[in-house]
C-alpha cells in the first residue's frame, strides 16, 4: 500500500475511510485514502455488507502493521479509520 507509506512519511496522522457493500448476492469492500482507492470482492462464504466492511478494515490494518514492522520510522503514527458500520 504505497499510498499509505507515502502519507505516513510526511504526516503523523493518516485518515482512511472503509466501506462494505452487498448487492444481488455479492459482497465487496473498499478503502479510500484521499484520492487513492483500494477494493475487491469478499472471497469468503459470508457474503454480507458487514463481512465486506471487516475485510476493508483488515486490509488497512494489515498494511499499516506491515509498515510498522518494516521500518521504525512508521511507529508512533496515528491511523484514523472512518467506518460506517
């Protein structure tokens, strides 16, 4: 998640919005960091908006954790998640 890496390098706080949706039997997730968007389908059996929201949150937290482990420069930063579920 290069966009997250770039924001954390220049800021102490980064805000990301997440969303999950469900339509016609298919769930999908998204995460938005300013003008950069990430997303995809829910690949588990639970096809619900809630499962999609959880997938988006997991995506963001996993990416942030990897940054923190890879470089000490990213520790002590604040990640703000905006979640509507």
